């Protein structure tokens, strides 16, 4: 039973729960095509810096006591480092991903194969385009789901049937925030942070009704990719440049941990994009 209302934890009562994440090392990371406004194939990427930044993120999770699994990166799939897009996993069930853009299409089966080999028995092969946790964010009582740029809204209904959870569709309208996880971060089962400007008027109103106490990010923090964050209920890893958002989180009793993923940002990804949560 999923309770419809949950007690909102007061600042100071926040608790971290141990998580299990899947990450993909950036061995073949590069910006060789442009499928979102952040990508410029002409701009240089420092591959060894990207590797160090990714390792620092992985080590931060390990230091917090979380488990990190890794998937072998494949040559010719430069965006495979963005593990969040590889699937959606809730209650041990895996909704495999199906990518909108040809350049990323082979990542779907690559991730699916990892799940098959790693003991996940309930895998659903998608009928409609869905880019995993880029657009599906599990929020305790329901799944928040983005559409407008990548995931097909029909995938929302597909996810609802498969996970047997309410799926709340939200329309993204700003191409810079092309995935839901670039515009909204789930902080715990009752709280989210989001940038209203990324959503249609109707979806903004839905968010306001569901989360009257949400952390509202500024345009500046959103542009620093601050909402591409990962929370364990207490610690919130987010891009270091989103200083205003970090201060807001601290005031609410969270522990913000700023990460520098400047090289990954050149592909339009950061902390959350590199992280897929395995909810067994
Ligand atoms: N270059 C990738 C793309 O445009 C970045 C994906 C970022 N991932 C995410 N979960 N938002 O598809």
C-alpha cells in the first residue's frame, strides 16, 4: 500500500538511506554530435579530466556508504556514460529504455543486457520511446514523468501498467531542459526541487498542487544544471556551480555536496545523468 499522504520530515530529521547505483565509466565519452542545446561537437572535451570528475562522483557515493555497480562502456556510444537514461528500476522491475535519437539507440540493448546478466528477472521491453530515469523519476508514492522532447507520453501509460504506480505526466517546454532530470530533482518521498520555467503552465500547476512546499530553483541555478542532482534523503550531490540551490537545500536540513562535472556538462549531463538508481 502506498500512503497518499506522508509526514513531511522537518529539517534536522532527515535520514540518508543506503542506495545502489549503476554507473558507466566515461572511457568513450566525447561530444561528436549535437542532440541537445548544450552539445557543441566543435568545443574541445578534456577526456582525462572527464574521467577524474566521474571518478570523484563515484567515490563520493562510496564514501557515503552507497554501492556502485558499473557497466562496461561501449565504443561508438559516447553518451553511454549517462547511465540514468539506461533504464528505470523500481521494486526490482526494469523498464528498459528506447532512445529517441539514432545516435543513442544501441544503448537500450546494451543496458538491457546488463540487467539480464545481473539477476533482474522482470524486464519489460518498451513499446514506446522512453529515456529511462532521464524522464522517469520515482518519487515514493508515484513516478513523475517528463515528455515534450524525448520520452513519448505513451511511455507514461506503459510505465504505469508495468510498475503499477501512478505516473504523473509533466510537459517540458524549454529545449535546454530536455529531460525531466534536468529540471526537477527528487529529494525524498515528499519533497522535490524544480525550475518552474522548464514546464508548461498546466504542468507547473500540477507540481504546485502536489508539492506546495517544493524547493523552487532560480533560472541561474537551473542553468548551472543544479537540478541534475541525486539525493539519498539527506546528502544531495549536485553541480558545484548551483550555489543558490545548495544554500536553499542546506536551509531545509539537507547536506548539499557540490561536484564539478564540467566536461560531462558539455554533453548536457551532470550528477544525476551519470547515475541510475537500482531499487531492488
Ligand atoms: N547527450 C545526452 C543526450 O542528449 C545527455 C543525456 C543526459 N542524461 C540525462 N539523464 N539527462 O541525450
